[in-house]
């Protein structure tokens, strides 16, 4: 399967549904068809309709794009088996391309983190289908880290220090940790972070931010609570301490275009929930590390994120 954009054409879907109704009406008018013939015709019609529906599934980029491509292709194949739809994958280079693809109908389903989902919901009408669970919860925490032997023990101690965020679009590596600084009154919402910190670096990811800290390039770093165990070895972890925690941060979610037929939404949601079966656990975890996926409402999932987004004054650009 090649990773490229392929959209679902709604007129074609409507035509298929309309054709199914016409065929059903014609069957009623035919003279005394046998039960076997009726069942075979219905199955054939359903099969043709399912085969003709094409979905494009976009995946938010991560630090290892080659591995993500393989995992995304496996996920697409699983959804094809579960739904009967044709599923293509789209692997953009940044989150804004995911949002734009949903907005322009060039993607139908997207797997992404909280902030890109919120932007897609507000600007492209994306609807949340399911969200990840990590450690039994549909959320995790962002943390500020410093070297274990440093004199940095609180947010206040970060004044005049060099720090590393992951990227200016990261939820737990930028939005929540900066929001914590603003919440505690050390910065105003419209202030440049460099007015509190001596130097601000955007490292490019959790691992890069934590390694910048471990290697002495910065005095503190922000990342998710699970990043420490995931990206640092035992010796490196022993040299790092947590000075503050903020959240809860919403986990990754999978959303779908709001203007697609409800039948399609329900079928895709059911297929995704089937990833919770024991035989599919490895596939689910392979993409972004989820342990389980559950249904959750939009407000439940992103209300705190929206508050932080507004507090920091983040503006989506795509």
C-alpha cells in the first residue's frame, strides 16, 4: 500500500446508497424471487457499496517516520478488513497538513494529538471518534525537568535559566508547561517567554529536549511524564528530577470528518474499538504507544487543553 492522499467522494457515496434503494425496489417488483436469490442480491449490493467507499487516514508525524509508515499501513489494512472500505494512508510532515487535509476533504480520518485535534475540530468540523488510554487514563501529564544536582526546585527557580521546549505546537512539551508559568503569575499571556527565561530552545521532540538537559545544554526541559522512561536510560534518568507537573493533558485521539454519513462514522468507530481485542494489542501500541482506546466526548477530552491554548494565546497556522 502506498502512502498518498486519496479522498472519499461524497457524491459517489450518495449515488451508491441511492442505487442500493433502487435495486431494493426493483427486487420487490420482480415476480416471486426465491429467498436465496434475494439474500445473494443483497449481499452482492452491500459488497459493491463497501468496496467503492474509499477513506484516507492521516497520521500525525512522529520522530521515526519510517517506522510510522509501516505501522500506519498495518492499521489501514486492519480497517479495510473490519469495514470493507478501501483505506489509504497520508503521512504529512507537520500537524497543520493534517488539519488542512481534513478541511479540504483530502483526508477523512486522522490520528493526532490533542492540540491538532482541537484545531481540526474548530476549523474543519472534525468529530472525535475514540481516544487513547495510557496507564488506564485518557490523559497524561506534562512535566518540567531539571538536573538532579541543580538548585532548581520550582517554577520560580526557572527565572533567568535556559530551557528547552519540544516544539511550539507541542501540547505537553510547550503549551501546558508554558501555561503553568503563566498560571502561576511569572509571565503574562501576551509576554514573550524569553522575558522570564534567559534562553528558549525548541529541541524538536521529547528525546531531544531531555538529552539537551542531560548533556548540560539547558538548565531545564519540558516533556511528557512518560518521556523520561521512554527516551532516557537508567543512568540518565538518575541525573534528572521532576520540579513541576501540569495537566491533565489529553491523549491522542482519532477523529473523522463531520460531514461524512453517520453509517460510515459508526463503522469506522466500531472497527477502531476492535483494536482493544487481545490479538490486536500489538498493532494498537505500535502506532503511538496506546494501551487501549475508548469513546470520549469532545468537551471531556479537551476542555483543559482549550483553557491552556487560550491562556498561552496559541494561534493555529495552516
